[in-house]
C-alpha cells in the first residue's frame, strides 16, 4: 500500500517568505500541505508525528532548509538541502 505524502512547511523568520511560496506551489499541484508557521527545530518531530505528517520542510532562510522524512524504515532522517534542490510539482 502506497502512503500518501503529507508535508508540513515550517520556518525560521528568515525563511518565511520562501516557505510560503513553495508551500503554495505544492498545494496548487494537489499535494497535501500544512503551513505550520514559525517553529523551533526541536519541536519539528513532535509536530509531525502529532499531525501524521510524512515529511517536514523546515526553511532556515531563503536558501537552505532541512528536509525531515518521518516515514523511513529506520525511523526517519534529516538532511540539509538548498532551496534549489527542491523538485517543483508540474
């Protein structure tokens, strides 16, 4: 059974505009997106598990974000990527 992606977009103050921009693009493409708002890194996993989220995109600023997967068989992973690494939905 394939699991549906449910993404949570959160940010630091410096990443708010970029997070909202990309969140709207993903929503417009039909993906389930929650714009959480400003958050501390320490609370991301708790927020995600509480809302049954599969992925968290935590925008550090307008160039960098943390991609958190909560669905990996090993218990999830976190990786820092650049905004340019995001794949935009068609």
